[in-house]
């Protein structure tokens, strides 16, 4: 017969065993999260979204398998490297200007356990990261496991800039490893990121009692836009069209902070030519199609691992890219080609071929995964779970107004099918009816009948400024603009 002490020990051990078993069961019940993140990926650049030139068969299948949020936006940036701001918002959950403050003290944020992978780790997830990080803390001490953590962009060469020039030979070859960039290390970086993700999926399959969170961050299709020759061959120059909103020069590039000195804008010669823009778009498409092939490999590996039925897949990007639209090459602007991104969700119970038109911010993915993991959203997280939209695509959106910003040089407000863009330093306003003019080709700011609408959008922008801790003085800008009769662009 056991002593009282012995009985107590057995009861205690039984309780510990029961608690451990319950904890494992609870973790096993949580879905896996596969987050695939691209860089500089414009929302339009999928064949499933209507681009008949670019080939994206694997992402197209993901669109058919899951639900697409058709209007996903990035909120803006305090840096010409827009991806830094986008990724800081993503991992901290904070809105753009609070994320700027957090960026300066990310070690403190990590020490408080506030970062996205940390919140999931506490919920029982094994967290893994590979690819582009671009934050001022080590990914290695933020995730449980990392492989091939990359910088903001592959190192480029002078030959990648101000090209091609009409009538002159082009010394740049996107398929030639001698230029380094994505070829640095001997294997294309997109292939390495896919290899790493597949290797982790195989490892995770051996311990399916522990849910995983994969942060698979590709540098593609950021420049230098390098892809294997077989992918470049898919896009002979005559197949690539000039954008319908092509301009040789954007009229307010200097006022908006996207002028001739900005690195991204130096990639093509000034003024833009149709040939130079089509060449860059050809290389952009080739890199996207190569990226799509790597995503296809990852999705096939997920299926082979036996974990697909319990895995949520998210594909999005940190922002878009102009690649010749409006006379711009970069993403430091408020046009949809640069602030909107693809956003695709697939997972258990997600409607196949579904579409949600309610506007969202791409960083809502962070809050969505916390919701999936059963984590109570911390008070500092601004962004929202998208699960209610996935249950009912008719749900009204969280964001009646979509805010946009770039340094102190640009502000934007999109509401009810219209977008107001301000360039404060130049005292310039632009207005587009984006619901009817998706390429934002017709500026309505000079139309006297639009003055009431512009006043309304400006008032809404001021409200957004207050809510988002944006301290830029726009009132004086508005007064000067409103003094002109009618309120118009410069």
C-alpha cells in the first residue's frame, strides 16, 4: 500500500501527464500557417487577375482553390525603402507611424514578446523563417529556426541602371551569373528560399503534434530582375505591351520625392521610352514566373507532407511596383500599382474561387493568424482578423477609408471609389475615380464640380491623420490649394 506521500506524488505526476497531454492535443488542434511573402509584387501581375501576358499557373491555382481579397493595401512608409515600413508593420502589428517608433526600438519590442512570431510561439507554434528580413534585429533570435536570412535586396551592379538606352547595346544580362544579385552563391535566391521551405515542411511532417508557422519571404520580384534564360524566353519583347498609363516623365516626380535621385527611378533612363519600359516589364514578368514555379514546388511539398488539410496558406507582398506606369519605376507613390498587392488565402473551409472586395491592409494577415491560433489580439495591434470575411464575403469592411503616406512628401485617401492624392511640398492635389478609372489616367482635381468631393476626402484624411498619429500639417496645404479657383492641380 502506497504511503500518503507516494500517493501525492502519483497524483501530481498524473496531473502533469494530463496537462502535458492536453497541451499537446490543444497544439495539434491548431492549424499550421504557411505565409508566402513576395517583394515588389503589383496586384495586377497574375493571369488570374486579368493580366494575359504574365504566366502564373501555380498562383492561379491558389486563387481558384482559395479566396482573394481584391483590394489589399500597404499603408505607406517613412523610408524610401518602403519594404522596411511594410515589414515593421507586419511583425509589430502597429500602424505606420507607430511602427516607425517601434522600428527604432525593435529590440525592446522583441524583449516584450510583442512580435508576430513570438506571439505564435507562445501559442505553441514552431516558428520558421527563410528569405528576406530587412529589419534591424536578428531573425535568428526572433524565430525558433531560420535559414538563409537575406538582406533587403540582392547586391546589384552599375550595369543594372539607366538601361536600356534606345539605339545602344545593353550590357546587362538578367540570366548571367557574373552580375551576382539573385545569382550570388550559385543558385537563384528564389530557388533557395523554396528549398529551405520544403526542407522545413519535411521536418515538420515528422512532428505533426506541433503546429508550424512558416515565414517564407522571397526577394523576388524586386530588382535586380534576374531570372533563368528559359523564363526570359517566355517573354519576347514584342509580346510585352506598353502600359496604358505610360508617361515619358511624371510631371510631379520631384515634388513627390520620386525624382531622378531616387535609386528605384534610376533603373531606366530619363525620359522613359516605350522600349525601356517594356524591357523592364519583360524582366519583371520573367522573375514573377520563376517565383511562381518555386511557389508551385512549395505547395506540392505541402501536399506530399500530409499536412495540407490542416494548413492555412497566405500569399501577399509588401507593396506593389510601377515598372513604367505613370513614368515611374519604383513604389514610392500613391498609385494603386504601387500601394495594392495580391492577397490570397487558402485553408480549411475557405471558399474556393471566392472574392472579397472590402478594402483591407496586407498587414491584417498578422491579426488573422493570431485569431486562427486562438491568441487574444494584443492592444497594440492595429490590424484586424480577416476570418469574418472568409465566413461571409458580404461583410462590411473595417476600413471605410484607406490611408496612404510616403515620408512628408505624399498623402492619399481612398473612399467610395475615389482617391485624393496630395503632394504637400508642391501644394499639388490629384483626384481619380479609381472605380471607373483603374489605371488612374484622368486627374479630376481641376474639375470645379469635384470641389465638394475633394473637401470631403480631405476632411476624412484629417480624421485618419489623427487616428494614425500622423503629425504632418496638411491644413495649411489645403488652405493654399482651396484659395485657387477652382481647387485644382498645379
